[in-house]
């Protein structure tokens, strides 16, 4: 009975999903469209942030940056901050961190992916599809990196003369 009451106290709800910031640049246009031999290299940068807005309301922001370069010239650069307000009640510590670092970005990603793809295509470039992202694995990797950094910082420093 106590377990049922505790489970009933936990709530996770999406209050709002919105575009917080968006940028598209094509510094080589229109010359880039006259080339037929370009094979751009794309670079994807992904990060998320979490802030408590009011009590149990949390803002999660997923930032995605996609840059396409040919040689050292930027063909296009897209940056999006896809955000959401989530009501997260009854979760503390590690559970809250996992929800904010994995679950919520996973909810936001399809919205960001669609906006990025549509904008690149409207910018005159071929279809661009962001592949699925395993936010659970990224979250675990960031936890491991943080633990390693903390262990290294706590290790006694030895001096060599």
C-alpha cells in the first residue's frame, strides 16, 4: 500500500515544448550552389541543460549545432535550442538527473530534428537527416566522465624535481 502511494506521488508531464533559439547561416551562398563537386564534412555537436523554473517545473534545453564544411569553408551552420517545460514531481537526486539528462532530451529531439532538416532543405541544400541519438548512453558516458574527472581531482598530486 505504501509503495502504491509513493508511486502515485511521482509525476512526469510535458507542460510546453517550444523553440527557444534558432540560427541558420549559409556564408558561401549563392556560389556554393554553382558547384557540382562538393562533398561536405558535417560536424554535429549536441548538449542539454536543465534549470528549475518554479518548484516542480523544469526547463530542459536541447542544443544541436550542425556545421557543413568543404575544405575550410563553412557551407552552412545551423544551431537550434529546442526547449520544454516539464513538471517533474516526486523524483530526487539520481532519478531527477536521469530524467533531465536522458528522458527529456529524448522527447525534444524529434522536434529539433524536424526543424533542422526543414531549414537545411529550405536553405537550398540536399535533404539532411539527423540519425537517432541514444540519450541514455550519452547520459551514462557523461556521468562516467564526471566521475573520472572527480577522481583525478581528488587524487594526490605528486611533484617531480
